């Protein structure tokens, strides 16, 4: 696994915009789950996208039965007859989500807030991002272990 421990290297990885930086709280499980955690929103852009607007809105997830990688799951999109404040706020949050692409390296900040500790993990987006499947793609260790 590729963890970054040197504070100078952490600063370079997170402050210069070279890598998308993603966050996940590993102490607070998703509602209704004991062994699954949900992290940041991401926008996945498949390499075979025919236009710049073709993308998948997704969130990173960590499941206890897959300790070596993160799963990127598409977020549901609902059409509603009304449009208001909450819709604009939700659109704003998605507009701020980092864009990731197949094979790209990313930084995942693994956070244990109650324990007051975190780890900075350098990972790679899997080589295949499928827009209409669950999961869309994975975040895998740089050394290739833990991936499919």
C-alpha cells in the first residue's frame, strides 16, 4: 500500500492540485450499516465519454469485506416536478466534487475523527469505469494489490 507519511510529501500531494483529494470518515458507518462507510462525492469521467458533460455522479465507499480498496458507487438521480432551494444546494455540492478518470492517481484521506488520527493514502482509479453499473469503478492500491 502506498501511504504518505512525510509531512512535506503530504503537503505536496494535497496542496498543489496534482491529485484529486478525497475524504472518508472510517468511524461513522453509513446509516443502516455496521460495516460500510461513505466518503466524498466524486464525478467519474469515463475515458470513452463522447462529450465533456458525460459523467457519473458517485461517492466513494469502504466495505469491511474489501479492506484493500474503495468502491465508487453511482449516486441516484431523481426527477421531481418541483425545483427549489434544496435542489440548488445539492447541485452546488456536486459542482464542487472532484473529477476523477480511469487510471488516474488520487489521494484518499482516511479519517478517524474520534481517535484524532488520519492517514493519507495514494491510490489509483481502476482502469475501467462503467457509467451504468454498480460499482462504477474502484480505487485500488498503487502497487496493484487489492484490485480486480
